[in-house]
C-alpha cells in the first residue's frame, strides 16, 4: 500500500523561494506541514459541502506525520469547526510520507508573519508594523477573479513601496478547486494555518492576524449568522492545538482592544490615500458581480456599515471608497431612490443589529453575549480593557447615527 502524500501542503511549500516542482524543502517542523494539510483539506471540503440539513458535516481523512498525536487533538478541532462554521467535523488521520526538511532559512529569522488579506484591518496592521519597526513576512492568498486580484496587487504595490527593507512578501496562488457553495466560514482558519506554515519556513515565532475588537466579538443577535474567525476562542483553540502538538509558534490579534475607527487613525497620509483600495464588503464575497460595479462596496452589509463607522469616527470619510448605499443614506432615503426591496430590508436588518449591539454595550448585557473567558487572555485586565473598548465603539455607532440626522 502506498503511503499517503501531503499534496495540499506541498502545493504551498513549492511556492516558497527557491522551491520547485522537482525540489521542495521546508525549513520548519512536520507540525506546520500537518496543520496546513489539515486546514486546507477542511477548507476545500467546506467549499464543496452542500448545506442541506441543520447540522451539515465536513468529512475528511488527512495524512499527518503523527496520527496518534492528531487524534488526541481531534476533539479540539471538532469544537473549533463547530464554533467557527457551525458544521460538524468528521475527521480521521493516516500516516503521511515524510517530507524533506532543511536547515533554518539562511536569510535570518523574522519577528512575525502578518496575514495580509486585502481588507482594511490588515492594511492598518501593516501600518502598525511599520510604526513598530517590525521585521515581518506579509503573507497573502491571491484571489482567482481578475478584478479581485487587481485590487490585491494595488495593495501589495503600496505595501512593497512603504515596507521596511528587512520585511518581505509571500504570496500564494489559490488551489484549483471548483466551489459548489458560497461558504467562506473556514477560510480564516485555512489562512491562519498557511500563516503558521510560512512562520515555520522563515523562522518567525508568531502569526499576526489584525482584526478590530467589535468584529472579533461579533455577538449573535436576531439569528443573524456572524463570523467568529478572529474571536478570542478561535485563536485560543488554534494555539491550544499548536501547543499540544509541540509547536512554539503562536497566533495573536494585536487589535483586539481597539475599535475599527482607532485603527484607521494609525494610517499615515501616504497609506490613507490608498485605503480606498482595501475591501470589506461581505456582499461582494458572495456575489463577485459586485466587484465589477462602479461601487465595489455595497454599503448595506454588516462589514460595510462597520467600515463607514470607522472612517467617520476617524474623521477620514473623504478617504474612503464610494458605496452603492452612500455613507449618509437613511433607510427612508434608500426607499425613495427605487432601491431593491431586498436591499432595503437587508440594510434595515443590519442597522437594527448595530442598534442592538449599542444597547447591549450601554446596559452591560454585552457581557452575557460576548462568549469570553479568562483562559482566552494572558492578562487579568482583559474584561475592563474589553468593556472600555466597547464603550468607545458605542460612541462610534452613535456618531454614525448622527451623521445625517437620522439613519432611519
């Protein structure tokens, strides 16, 4: 019987510098290769799994270096996938063929790997790294669509122009997988796993994923599906898996105690001028036709509303991208402009969501909704720090309501 090969991890390893189809060397440990294989397989299965029941299942069998160790962390993996994607994970492990390893990357170790998604938060994270003189590998996963990739290249050009001379960029080409669903729910886990693989290759000790605190918490109201991709529990479980397996690499979100408005304020004038090229829109991830329109941000989905709040709070609204639903448009005004009733309904729903979020902060009932625990944080001050951040966010929401007198 042929020993299974970790083909998906190899696909990305061969994209590292000096690797080819014929010769592929990895400078980290088998743990990082395993992690990339596991989460790439989960993500690929996510893309082709049709959700036709209340508890959809993702089923994978993954080749890893040590099936016994991975079987021990399987319950944590199952908990993680259920928390992030609401899917049931059925996973098993088989022994993988050993992979060629090599000495540590000869150009020197890096402080971190920074995930560069093309979104506003990671772009602001790049700005913070530059302020802190961080030696980082900026890792990005290139999109398939020509419009999306064009926007990514614009951001990458800006990063290359402004990054310090001791940092570098690592870009990955997408896998040739034909998706059958619009699911993106496990994409962030896959992105983190590639970050860990990249950290192993370049000798970095941590993976930085920049996301503002309000979106990382993202409480669920009105049965709206909300992302938990950067929730402290998600990062805690990823780090727990790494720890049990014996890896010293850790994942961290330096922006958790900041609002989105506060991170926009980190942008220098040069970086601010290109901020409009970042994208936040949730609608365009579900329907790529939006990317070809004059307004690449819909202006009525939850990420777009949060982005509007941020630029208003930072006093930088003139530097933001244009929206299909303008930054100061009320629901009533939207209805008067013959906008689709579905769009109006979605816009109204998102506004009610943020109104509920604001009220929860005001009444402190947010503490019952945020799903946070002491174990997720290294410092005992996390609760006070989180509440203070949310109170500042509540003011940003209020500023958005007041931006045109009345939002409804």
